[in-house]
C-alpha cells in the first residue's frame, strides 16, 4: 500500500519521472526501510509534499517474525489490529469468548498482553529518546528521526540524519545514547531492559 501510494504521487507530481521509475524508486525505499537494510537510492526527503511521512511511519513496522530486522515487527502489529477489531465484538457480546486467531490457531491472551506491553514500551522509549535528543540541541525532526532510525536499526532517518546526511554533527553523548538505542532495538527491548530490573539481580 505504501509503495503504491508513493508511486502514484511521484508519477503524477514529479516532472520527468515515468511510472516505472517511480515504482522502482518507491519500492526500493519502502522495502529497504521495512527490512531495515539501510540502503537508499533516492533522497525521500526531497519527494513532493510530505511523502517522507510514509517512510517515517514504516520505520516502526519492521521485518517479519523471527527476522533479524528491527522495528516493532509486522506480526505484533497484526495481532494488535486483530485484537482491537475483536474488542468491538466483545463490547457488543460481553458474554462471548472471542479469541484472536493467527493462521487458524488461537493466540493466547497472555501473548496478546505481551505484545501490547512491547508496543507500549516501544512507543514510550521512542518518546523518551526523542526528548533526550531534543534536549541535546537537535531540531524536532532530527530528534525523532535519529531516535526512530536507531531504535529500529534503520540507518538513515529524517531531518539532518536523512539519506544525504549522517550522524556526525550529534554530540558524543548523543552518539553513545543512540548507540545504546541501537542495541536496545536490536535485542528487542525486554532483553536489555530486564537488566535494569532489581528483581533480575536477586537470588
């Protein structure tokens, strides 16, 4: 959907760009961002209008379940979406037991709770990271772009850390902070955050 939307806008608004080129450019950027490979062939910040917002949103999607890609992961978002839609049915039929199903199999409520917790913590960590980077002097777009790109292990972000730029201007403290976020995102939050829980160190 993202590729199609970007392709249509580029083909219509960008002068001299054919539909084939628009599709090729948009498809590569979308796949690169979602799979967190970090390859860029075109500066999406120079695309017409606010198409770069599509790319920014995709930084949170991430790869498939079990992949080494960053981000929240598609399967988690699919489970959240299914659970949200089923919640409407549960409101209409409060006595009914309506489980979430994935590939025809029932997903336990415990897994749903864990997915919801992961999603909430991911967003909280992202907001916290963006705030810290803003306090270090980065403008709003660069702060959220750097945080989203490192937490999702994307590579290029938005703002001053876009495809044509790098992280060189960020203070040393900020680079250490973002490096920690890269580790946090790569190990999927819980693995690292549990080290800061006092209960983990108790015998």
